[in-house]
């Protein structure tokens, strides 16, 4: 077993086997982390998050588009500490619910750096967005246009002269820093709400059907045939200012060609109306969940998206937005488990103390991961390892975290490390079987700190009304 060596690209940047032969993340020994914080636990390398955020921003500069902005798709990891870190790095944020908007504001995102998505936004969610004066609402359907039209008079009257509000949104507590540009931002004194229209460009990438969103029958956005009517309807509503178009074709995409076709579709829409000031090309860049996967590099993806926008005719003065989610967070995180049981029938079943309540992705759409014993790490496929199935503790036969794992002689008490769990595990966590949700632990330079505490049994009954 090699020690003192860096681990594969699946793990957070800087991860290694330390001199004791233990997996180390953010300078912290995972065996020690498990002992101090318990398992299951989400462990995140803070420097990895910052490095990826900076890589996206720098790639935009190098691609040659001056008004280029990176928008974190907060659904990937809606944790205040993660959101606050990205706010500090100058990113924007997209939200898809009132709860995510509340998190973004409380984490320190300035309203003029927030977008709201969603195919079924409620009246209360739209009203919250309007009152917070967020940068952009991405309109998904005709019903939403009607709702906004009815709400605008009410919200605008609250902003009328003589009823001035504090610059700090009501949702941001005292003492929380709001990370804005210099000045009060372009939307501070506006009398209208800037919006984008979400198009469904009939572009399908090679990904699981449950995370594909650009095809013609998607639940998201307007069909290409309905776009002209949507533009006309938005432009007829006083108080709505149509700034441009948005599209998102899917997630975990490992090829670049669909992004070129998406840019061409949005450029075509813009050319038909004399151009727009904003084009939002969504996200979707895939990540490596196993050592065998090699997705495009951040620089390659951003360069392709920006280059395709220019080639398609999107003007160089337009604002370009991209919305990475998992590509910012997935490989920054690992999940730690403890082995509770090992049994052998047709397969070797390794039962751990977590499962579908902390990582639903394998059960939801067949996501594939790899796993390792934290203090007996061997490369994937190494000789002498035991083929096994890593099963969760929940009362479902489908509660399997890794179907084709290879571990070094697994035994009860082992700490298991599953890399690339920094996206959607925390976001989709539940209390199935009454299991409290795990903590989130940030690691940096050998120091570890809890940024989300482990739930207690008392938390499970805190909302009961008896």
C-alpha cells in the first residue's frame, strides 16, 4: 500500500494517503474525523470549493468575454457555509424555491446576484423574489407571467416614494455580510423586474432521462414554438423587463457538442428580435464519480460555451451567464461511513450506518460511486481486494450505495470513504427510518469544523403539534 501519495481526481484537490496510510482530506485524517464527528458525515475540502470557483471565473476571462458570470446552482449543495463561500468568491447564485432564496440571502448573496428558477413557482415565492429585488426571475410558463402581472402592482406600491426600504433585504439577519459589487447595484432603484424566458431548445445530451431537461417534452420552459408568444406576452406586462433567454439541457453531461447546439438555439431566438442583453446557458458539466471517468476540464467547458456563443452570433457586449452546480461541489466532498456488518451469500454484503437517507442518487437514477477503506486504501481493481456490495441500513432492498465495490478485507468497524459526494447528497437527505441527517464538516489545512451539526432525535420531533 502506497503512502504519502496524492489520490485520484475523484477525490478533493490535495487529498492523499498520509504517512499512516490513511485517507486525508483537507489535511485531515478521515479516521480521526470519523472518531471526532461520528458517521455518516459529509466531509468537504474548503480549498477545493474555492479553487473550482476561481477556475470557472478565470476560464471566463481567458475565453475573452468581458461580461461573463458564474452562477452557482444552489440545489447542488444548499448549505449556508457553501453558499457563503461562493458569495465571498464573487459568484452569483440561482435558487428554485423560497427556501433556497432564504438560504442565499442569509448566506450573504446580494440580491442583484440572485436568479430564481422553477417550473411551478407559487405566488408567495414570486412575491418574495420581487420584494427582495433579486436580479432575475426566469419565467417558465404562461401562468407565471399572469401571476407576476397580478403581483407587480402590490409589490411596486410597497417600494413607492415615502415607503423606502432598507438596502439590506429583510431576510438577511443583522451581522451577516452581503457580498455585492461596489455601490448599491444596478437593481437598487429600479421600477421593474428583470426577467429571462426559459426555452426548451430540443437539445438532448447523453445523460440519464431523469436529469435531462433540454428535450422537447421537458417539464421545464417554453417550447421553441411558444417562444414568440411568450416574448410578446412578457413585453406586454408593465413592470416586467425582458432581458434575455435561458436554457439548461441537462446534468452530468460529459460531451461538449450539446452545449454548442444550445448556444445556437438561443442565438437564433435573439436574432429574431434584434438581440438580448443577457443569455444564460445554464450548467450541466459532468464530474468524475469514478476513477475511470474523465469529464471535460472546467477551462475546456467554459471555452466551448463562450466560443459557441460567439460563433452563433451572441454579441460580445451581451452578458453571459453559466450555472454550474455539481461541477463546483461534487468532487470537493466525501462521505464517511462505518461498517456495521459483513455477510456473504451470493455476494459479499457490507452494511454501513448510512445509505439512502444521506445519498439518494444511486437509488433515484442509478448513480455510480466507488468506495475505499479509509486506512487500507488500494487503487480500484487492485489485486487481493474483495468484490462486494455496499448496502445502506434502511429497510429497502434497493438501498445500495455502491453495487460493484472492491474493498480490502472489509470488517465491522472499518471507516469507508465514498468520494464525489459533494453534490445532491446533502440536498436530498431525509429522515427515512427516523435516521437523523449527518453533519457537514469543513476541512482546511488540517483543521476541521462543523458547519452543519448532526441532527438529534429531538430534532425529529421538534415540529410535532400534539
